[in-house]
């Protein structure tokens, strides 16, 4: 996989390059800021971009604005955003924006190399993955919508797993049920949230947005895709 990194911390940037290359991936560019990001993406045509939320010169929202710009211009390009802390405004804006596969992780997760590489690979293949802490904090600040009240406790738990980027198989293992049972719960979630099938197959993403915007319960353990 071809990966572009945009991270101002030299140590973290070089560390990401090393661990991703050790995992068999190719880092096509490693940028210290977003100044040349658009040009680098056009020239290297990466399979995934990893960006820090805060980049020079102001270290406020350069990274998130760059991620939003990339997702608007190239919605098919998977993007993984790294943040030191949970920043609700940035997370909400990114999640609500246009685009496909998306990840939002706290930098502490990079310490678990195997988990981080697995997450990178899942996002590159179309998964949407949010750090459990990001999900928890977003949920704590959202009012519960009438649509969400229609869900059973089990359906809410399944939806929370989806928000964390879990596959159907991973959800089934976490809940000790069959994948068929998980699929039935997901279908019920789509119906109760009034999400119609579309050609792009975005009902999963729309369900996650409803979950983050209107509440729900975080799962008692671990992952959906």
C-alpha cells in the first residue's frame, strides 16, 4: 500500500515511516506541514493519507482543514486523522463532511504497533474507524433523537461497534452470536433509522453519523466494517 504522511513532529513522522515500511507498505511522502500536500497527493497518488489534526504554522486546524479539502476533492481517498486529544468540533466536522473511508485516532493508539497497522490497513480497504474515546466523548455531548429511541439495547450495542469500525465477524465474536444474527440486527438498525439502500452503499456511514449525532450506547467490549 502507498501511504502519504503529514505530521509535524519529526520523531512521530519518522516513527510512522519506519513501522509502516516494516509492515510492508510504501511511504511515498512524509511531509512536515500541509503546504505541499495537494501537490504531493497529485504526484504520488497514495492509497491512504495520514494527517495530524494540528499542523504548522498555527498548530490549530491546518490538518483538519487539509483533510476536509482532500475528502472533498478526492472522496475515494481514505484518510486517517491523528490527534493528541479528543477535539469534538474537529471530529464532528470531519465525520459530517463528504468522503469515503475515514479514521480518527488518538496518537496514543500508535503505541500499539500491531493494532495501529491493522487499523491503517482496514481504513485503506474501506472501513470507517473512530477511536473509542472519540466515540465516547461525542456521544456524551449529543441528545438522543427519536430514531435512536427505536433501537433495542442489542441494536444500539451493534451500532456502537459499527462506529468503532468493527467487521460483522468481529461483532459476532464480541457478542458471542452468529454473523447471521449480527446481519439481522444491522438490517433492523437501517430500517429503524430510515436509511434506504443507495448505489454507493453508504448506509453504514450514515448509521454511524446518526449514532454520533444523536446518542447511543458505547459497547461494553471491542469492533464493524
